[in-house]
C-alpha cells in the first residue's frame, strides 16, 4: 500500500520538473566587434529560422527571447544612433515565415534605408526561401553562398480535414456559428466551394504583394521573367543568378567587401549586437542564445500540444 501511495508523488515530482518558467529581465543590446578596422562600421543583422512573431517564454536561467520583428526594430533603432554605421549586412538563413511578420520586417528595413541612406547587402546562407527571399529584396545587392537554396516565391496556408476520422470514432461537430463562413478553415468540416474561393482570394492578394515587392526592388526583372519562376519552386544559387533573383555568388568576405564598396568606405569594422551573456565569437554565430543548463528531467516540446488557433498564411518553403 505504501508503494502505491509513493508512485503518485514520484509522478507529480517528475511533472513539476518538466518546466520551471521564470520571467527574467531582458538586458539592452550591446555592440560586439566581429572584425577590427577603421572608425567606419558595417552592422550585421542575423535573420535565421522561421520568421514568425510568437510568445517565447523565459527559463529559470534567463529572460524570454524577444520576437524577431521587435528585435530587428531595436537593432535598427540602435544603429540609427550611431553615425559611424555606413552599411548593413542582412545575414539570412531562413525558409520564410508569417506573411505579416515578414512584411513588418521588410518595411522596417526599407524605412531605415530611406531615412538614413544606409547601404544594405543581403548574404544568403543555406536557405533564403520564400519569406527569406522577401527580406533579401530589401537589400541594394543580394549575394548567395554557392550552395544557397532560394526562391519558393508564393503563399501557403496549410489546412487539414478530420471530419471522416471523427465519424469513424463516433464524434460529431456541434459548433454554433453566426454565419455560414464563420468556421471557414475549421478541420471539423470539409471546405465548401465558397470557403475555398474566399481563401484563394486572400492567398492571391498576398501573392500579388510578394510579386510587387520583388519588382519594386529588382529593376532588372520584368513581370514576365519573374512570373515564369514564381510558381513556388526553389533553386540553387547558380540558377537564381541566371534568373535574376540575386546579384552575385560569394562567401562572407565577399559580402563585407561589397557592403564597404557600396557605402564608399575601406577597412571597415564589422559589428553586431547582442545581449549580455550571449556568446558570439564571430560572424558565423547565427543563434544569439544564452548557453543555459537544462533542468528538464523529461524533454517536452509544448508546441506539440499547444498551437494557436486559426489559419496561418505563410511566405514559407514547407514540405
């Protein structure tokens, strides 16, 4: 009997150890040198992973990670206070992300360029597809690594229907609604023709915006040449260069040299921003995250169980 009473206590103890949230104080950004040079600076802004603003909770050893649009806005604001920053390199390694988040960041960079006349170079990493490319076109010059995969120009909204599965296990949808289209996108019923038309209209509008953003920035491309490849396909750097999506192929030093030349400076100091405690030894350190001990006895990814409701419209290369 005593053993039976102990088991629930052990289970409760293990459960309590899965996650111990702690809202720590987020420190301001500080400057770190990646390459020593003259008083003229080039700022490196990292854009990596899925580009989507979402809640990122803090841990026992540190504060929450800032949303990507808020973080980039903070970096640009800090750059605006430093007149020695003559150019910016966007180091992009991303398959894309939320349509709105990508558009927010795109606008932040464009407005900064207009106000301060900063020369911007995009340097693509392993992937700069869809929303990653959407942000690349904010640059005055786009450089891809020789093995970069880019393109994927288009919009996707992933939806599933589980109505048949529910029928098999004896579950029925009894959702009440005020209008016929109120539950459009719900996995609990099959999409109607009207709902499909409404969704397609939204996606078409977002796609048209993507196309217009590229044409505004890539004067060398025509609507005909762009639409010929803007069907969602991805491509390697050589094909992207041939199609006009990028300007050249090169390694990291090529991006630095191009940014310096475009800004009319020589022997630049290359910098980035980080928060206290983040380890960032060189330009190839993409993830600015604290090295924290893991107190979880059982690794649990809560995103497997808790997702936001609604349909997400994405500039994203997703398989």
